[in-house]
C-alpha cells in the first residue's frame, strides 16, 4: 500500500514537472514567435524605407525643361503654346538649352498676338516665337553680362541688359533665375519677346 501511494505521488510529481515544463516550453515558443514577428516587421520596414528613399531620390532628380514647365503653374500658357507648336518633345529629350520662359501674365499682356499665333495656320510663326526664347547650351544667370548678345534657336539675337542687379532680356525682366533641368536651365521672364521676323 505504501509502495502504491509512493508510486502515485511519484507519478503526480512527474506529471507536474511535465506540465510545468510544457508550460515553459509554450511560453518560450510564444516568445520566440513574437521575436521572429518583430524581426520580420523590422526587415519589412527597412525594405519599405529603402524603397521610399530611392523613390524620393528619383523624384528629387531634375526634370526635363518640358516637365519643369508642366509642373510650374505660372508657365501653363507656355506649355499650351509648346504643345500647339509641337515642340514639347524637343524640350523633353536630350540636349542642353537655356529657356527664357514667359509667365502666364506675360502671355496675357500680349493676348492679341498670342491668339493670332495659336491658330493652326500660324504654327510656323508660333514655333519661331518660341524658339526665339531658347538659346542652345546652358547659360546660368551668373554667366550673363551687360550688353551680351545671345543667338537663339530661331536665329536672331537676344540682348542682355543688367541694371541695378536686374537682368533684362530684350526688355523682359528675369523674375526667377537658374531653374535647373535635366537638359538645361530655365529663366522665368515677365514678358513675351517677339523676333523681328516671324
């Protein structure tokens, strides 16, 4: 009888140890699973952060002249004119250009001329006016000097005047200078300049 009681007690004791050890094992397994989940979440977050940084760095790269104009509200009329003249691709591709880009207000001030140029039959004239605002190569504001003449894509020259720290291009003031693009630079001006020959 005593042996039976001892055997029963021993069995209970062993069972308690087994249950206890299983409980610890379950806790350990849960802790391991939690740690693994945290590691996976951290890895995923790191991958997502790296992808976002890459996307941000790509977004920060200079856009083409055409894309820069499209993304600038005050140049929307210029974009419309470039589209009408079928010159968007020219300023979207490779090459180095300096563009003196008139603002919407500048186009509005010359509305009658703009209306005439935007007619389908005047496409070549519109192209001439737009090309008159473009110089081949990259010319930063610091490269300009008083009295300098710049030969445009249209063939005629633009004259630079510098007075009291104001840079003027054929009488149009440069209001925003040195907007860098992947294929050149844009200087925003407050007047549409028209060549002698259309």
